[in-house]
C-alpha cells in the first residue's frame, strides 16, 4: 500500500501509481459504508421482521401512525388492533413499529 508520501515520491519521479492503488481509496470507502450504514440497517430490518412473526394476541403494539393498541387478531399479512373499547382497526403487519414490553393490555 502506497501512502500519501509514497504517492508524492512517485509523482515527483514522473510515475503514476497503478490503477489498483488508485482504486484502493474508493474500495475502502465502500467497505466503510457497508459496515457503518448498510449492515446495521439489514440487522434492524431482520429484527423487525422477527418481531412481526412473533406477534400474538394480547401483545401491546405501537403502529407507524403513532397508535397504541392491543393485538386481538392475526391474519396472513394483517393484524387487528384494539385501540379503544369496541374500536378495532385492521393494519398491515409492516405498519407495526414495535411491541411494547412490560405493559398490560
């Protein structure tokens, strides 16, 4: 790996670094982006998907619309949430942000 000083010496000698050496900073940036941005988001999505598959009746949830409620029914890709007495709404499972732990129905 040629450092900044090495590049300076090569440029002073009239030589250009190889194409591989020139691509190294771009590859390093892509690797950093992967580990700092892409991989954590994938983990978050996987954890959210796992939480959705483990939803059950009686679980307290928070929806993406800011609605708190209790799960009273589950379908393939939908969940029925009770938000008040005699008020139930049907939502896509993906609109459930999180399951509220430690709270009673």
